[in-house]
C-alpha cells in the first residue's frame, strides 16, 4: 500500500473515532497555552509581570475566549495587586496528553487493525507508535517494555504477511529490550522455522519454555510449536528438535516368533516395570542371584551393581546418553520428548500390545529397510499415534483384527512416517481419524481390507507411496476427510483403487491407478476428487460417479479396461480439461456438459465394453460404510 493511501486511510479512521495524532497535537497546544496563562497570572499576583507579558496574557485570553472578570479592592496601597477572577470554561479541556498516552492509543489502533486482518495498516501504526515512544522506528529507546510489546505485535503482523525476515528482526529486538518475556521468543521461533533455521527455532522455543517455567507458568504453550518445528525440520531432513537421548532396542531374535522380548542382559538393561533397577540391585543384591546366597555370590552381585552404576555414570559424563531396552514398549515408556529410539537389526516383538506414541520422538530401524522388522500379533493397533513424531525405516508385519497403524487426534497431530512397509493380514494397514494430518512418504501399505482409510475431518499427505494388493480398496475416504496423494501408485487391489463417499474429498496429483479389480475411482453421495496429471488405466472401469459426486480432472489419461472408461450417473458432475479418455462414456446430459470440451481427446473402442455384473465389488450394499456401486 502506498504511503499516501495509508495516511488517507488512517485519517479516515481518526476522523471517525474523533481522535488521532492531529487532535492530540491540538490538545497539547491548548494545554500549553493554558499553562502559560496560569504562569502569567501567578507572576502578576507576585508583582513581577511585565507590561509585555500582560499584553500577551490579554491576547491569549482573547484567543481561547476565556471569560475573565476582575474585582478590585478599594485601597490606597499601590503595592496591592488586583487579583483577576477566572471564570471556569464551559467545557473542561482534556488533561495534557503525555508521550505514553499517544503510544498507547497508536498501539490500540494497531491491535484493532491486526484483529481486522489489516496487516499493512497494523505495521504502519506500530511503527508510528515506536517513533512516538523512541524517537525513531528502531525501538532503541526510552520505553523498553512498551517498545518490546510493539515490536512483538509488529512481528506478528509481518508473520501474517509471510515477511519472515522482518518478523525475525522485530522479534529478536523485542527479546533484547525485554529479556524476561517469553512471547517474542515464540514469534522468533515461528519466523526462524519458516526461514529454514530449524535449530535456531528450536533454541528459541526452549528459551521461551525456560522463561515460562522460571515465571511459574506451566501452560506448555511452546510444546505444539516445538512439535511443528520438529516436524517441518524432519520433512527437510533435519533432526532439529530430536537431539535428546539415544535409546536402543535389541532384537528378540528367535524369541520374537514366540511373542517374547529380547533376552535380558543385566549389565545394560535399564530400569523399567519388568526388570530390576540398579537401585534395587544395590539395595537387594541377592535378588539377582539364581542360586543360594553364598558369600562369593553376594560379592559378585554387589560388584555387578557397582559396575552398572559406573557404566551409567560414564555414559552420562561422556555425553552419549545411550540406553538399551528389551522392547520398543519399554523404550517408549522411558523416552522423553526429543529422544531417538533405534531398533537394532533383527526381529522385534511387541508382545501383543500397542505402542502409544504420545511423545515427540523418532523411532527408526537400523540399517536398510527390512533389516529391522516388527512382528506383531494382536487385536489392537501396533502404533497408536497421538502426537507429532517421526517413524522411519521399519517393516511392520501385523496379524490381528485391527489396523496396523492408527493416527488420531487434533489437527496438531502431524507425524511423519517414511521409508516403511506396513502390512496387516487382518484389517486395514493404516487408519487416520479425527483431524490428524500425517505425512506418509515413500511407504508401502498392504491391508487385508484397505491400504489407507481416512475418516472424520482428517487431512494429511501421502507422497511416493505404494498401496498395493489390498483385498478391498486401496484408499477409502469417509465423512469430511480431505487427504492429498502425490505420485502414489495404487495398483493391483482386489476391489476399487480409490473410493470417496459422504462429503469426503481426495486430491490426486501425478498418481498411477492401475490393475485394480474394480473401478480406478469410485465416487458416491457428495464425495469428490480433484485430479491432475494422473493415469487411471487397466482397471475394471475407469472413473464411476454416483449420486451428487463431483470429479475435476485435468491432464488425466483414462481408460476403462474391461468396463466403461467414464460413468456419470444421476446428478454427478464430471469436469474434464485437457484429458485423454479411451473407451465408453455413459453420462447424463448434465454430465456430458462437463465432458464436451475442445481440449479433451475422446477415443471410442472397436468393441464397446459393458458394465460388469452386480457381484463382488459391484454389488450394491445398503450399509454406507461399505457401499460400492
């Protein structure tokens, strides 16, 4: 916005409110004149006023239109001064406005502009307030706390305008002016995260947390921001936010097939609910003995305890902070935010229990993919993820009547799962619920039912994933969920490739949907899909739309395989732009309105296809949660 436009907009704001810098200047001038008159009156009473001053006083009386009446006393003493009697003004003047009052007024106006999302105007107002408080816009000045607040607010306005460098500069200056205030560190962390300075963003978060804790504030308001910084950093290959302890989980070896943990090693196993702690060995050394408590055995037990204490102390002093556990469940229980859990090469067992990932941790397999695998046999999810975390390089083989991985929670739950294989022989590979928004990257998902089922208001991105050979659909989207799939391969599933129903919406970009035993895309009720640069080929049907569903397709290559390439029934609305369609198109007149476009290439087959028989995945089912046309 131009400077002149901004000033005109502000002038209108001041005129409406009956206040502003111009009015404040007039009030200060009036108060200064009143003060001068009072000083002259006092001087006259003391008999030291000059003729010139009296003339000036009379002139000022006329200027401000004060009604002054005087009364004189009958006296022969020339030293008695006539005392003027001032008539109170009909409308009292506002008290003198100090510099801080102007700063406050400008700050309030800036806050109002910020709330109304007028961010450029807010920046202008905060800059004016800084100039009033400090003499310039740098905030170097006389009112450090006020300037710090103004800089912090201006940093927020810069953040809303995605002006990351300016936001970081203001927030950084605010931390200097008011070192004990946590809020500027929050703004600074946000700006640094957007600038890609992830480690510095983490440091700002931790500094802010320390200030809150020192002030007795236990709100943990920096925890969600630290989760976000860590998640964004992980997406870009940084471990910022995951610099805690290293926790190792040993392979169970042959014991894994029996549902057991790794064999116990008293020299390195740490304290947990199932193993003896160092303290318990020191207090009860005979508890570690398998035979009678002979003298030598007692000495050996005591030496063992002392050795373990010394080993732990050496690890802490060396800075390695390494720990070793018999199972992932035990390691997860002992972990803290920012820790890394490494599954060593081999087979691991979860003893039929879910691992609740409710901490900001990294769980990764050692070595290459499939060198660290999890064998899980249970009727509960292997991973129940309710917090932003990172899971990498793990092969999960799940047997049971629940999904392999469950991601659920509010929109702040944004885990990153990458370079993993998730196989479930009894249910779905992955379920995403509520408002969670995970990122799956370069994963292979195979389910007894679906590969991915997204429900509720869940979001999330699925990038470079393979969703193959599921016995039902590759992807199913319910409710109001809105997942995004980029460069995914959804192939060889025994029913549809992608099903979207209810008010769900799926976005697909550069995806390949091939060789599924049902339609590549099946939409019903108010479900919708947006596709760009996708290939839907060699399925039993291309894209089928029912009810009030909607498909927006651009640069899509489509054929129907053994059935129709495009079916638009009832009130459904396909919209095609620059698409290639090979095969039979069956659509209503409304549907054809979105298909007839000069940019589309429509090719008929020599042997027209027919709709499949109503059996298998084409059989109508009244239950909307399993409905397929």
